C-alpha cells in the first residue's frame, strides 16, 4: 500500500482507497496524495473538492483509479 501512496504523491496520480471513518463505515474514496506523515496522509479528496487528512490505520486498501473524476 505504501508504494501506491508514494507513487500517487510523486507522480500526482489519482488513486482509490477504501477507508473506514470514525463511525466504522467503509467508503470508497478517490484521492491524490500530497503529503505522507508518520500516522496519516494529506490528500486532495475529489468528492469534497478539498484537501483532507486520512489516518493510515483507517486505510483498508489502496489501488490505481481507472475512474475519471473531475478536480
């Protein structure tokens, strides 16, 4: 998973993650990683059209995005 997150940040690529929120709901999210910290990532979240912070422990999986999403 770290390889995918790093590649998103280095190549400015959109990726898809499955993320568990604070209410234990699992959602599919399209993001572009801008920074990786020890326990979290900072990423542009396409659905909200804003930069958000995501806890690494709550990212269940990550992969390339084949879906076209607008910025």
